[in-house]
């Protein structure tokens, strides 16, 4: 299998977020599995210019680098919490600023949603899935992941090796785009 390119995006800017821990552990699982190049990004990497109205026409350099990585990726994995039954605002901003349609159309995406409650961010998962479908991204529900009771999952050091291997295999498949 050729090395695939995977981009992991943490969709929250909340300090001390369990979502970041999950993304870091998933990143470690990708590295351990091998056969892929994985880059971990957080919405906090994009700086304050990311929130400027000018960012629509003059993308901040850090965001441009991220968008380039998305364009080159075989798979984009979005790791997001559910805040008040919806997407975190910084994640929605990322989706709005990514180059359209090239960052979405025919691109493989996977959703990893987390929540403090037992449902694993089902509402944010479904909303993000709907948005990505509308943008013509390629999704496969068999590799999406909903992590409920995320505090316990982090405390218990839940392994993600099996999910990483499934995502690498999905990334290696031919795109429908």
C-alpha cells in the first residue's frame, strides 16, 4: 500500500479540551500504524487573523498552509465536540474559508465527534455530515466515530489503533471525485 496523506483537524478552540486529547491519540495511532503521512492541525493554529473579515479574501498564511494540506490529502479527519447541539463556531469558519469546491468535491472526509454525554456528539456528527454531503465530499459511515462520555474515554486511555487502520484503508481507496 502506498503512503497516504491524512489531515487531522481539531475543530475547537476551547482550552484544555478533551477533543484535543482524542485527536492527539488518534494521531499517535496513525503514526504507529505507518503507511501514512499524518498532519495534525487545530483551529487555534490559524491565529487571530483567521477571525478577521478580511480572511475571506486575504487568507492568513497559517490557514493557507492548512488549505494546501487539505488539497493534497487523501483523507481529512475532522475531530469535533458538540457544543449546544451544533458545530463549534471556529470549525464552521474553517469550512467557510476552505477553497471551494476543490477542498471538498470528491475529497474523502471522516467525522470523529465527541461529547461529555453518552451519545457521542450525534447531533454535531449529523450536522457536519449534512454540510459535507452538500459540499460533495465523500463520506463513509463505517469509518466515522462517535465518542460518548469522552472524559471517561480520555481517562481510560482508550486506544484508537483499529480506527486508525480502518481510516488508512479508506484513504487508500480510489476517490469517487
